[in-house]
C-alpha cells in the first residue's frame, strides 16, 4: 500500500507578503479591502497574514457606549433622594429612568 503524501501549499508567496506589507504601509487599515482585492484574497485573510507578520495595527475603538450626562446609578440616586422607592428599576433603560425622574420631580 502506498503512503499518501500531502504537501501544504503556501497561501502567500514571499513576494505577495512583501507587496502586501508595502501596500499596507501606504494605505493602512482603510485600504484592507483594496489590498485583499489586489491579492485575490479576503479581507479577513489579509488581516490575519498582516497580524502574523507583525504589521497590522488595530484601529482604536471609539467610546460609543459612553454618553453624555448622568449615569443610570446617578439618576436612580436622584430619584431615590426625591422619596421614590427605586427597587426593581435597576434594569430600566437610562432614557426610561430620566423620564421617571422628571415625573417624580413634579
């Protein structure tokens, strides 16, 4: 019985990696789609290769979940200071608590 030998082919040649790194240094994270198109690969594949090569720098995350104004805890404390029992309102949305605060304050 003959043994089956398998050879793994590389997804990227050394030339492709060099070209990808050069392109990435020029366009950065915004150009990942262009690099992927030029390489005939997916964005995810290109990003992964750049990570393995130590070239990829993740984009800083924006603080979208931090909104202006009081926190829910602060609103609950304000409502409680007005003499209203806030038990059970901990899971309410911030907008709902703000409306409740205006009603209780009247």
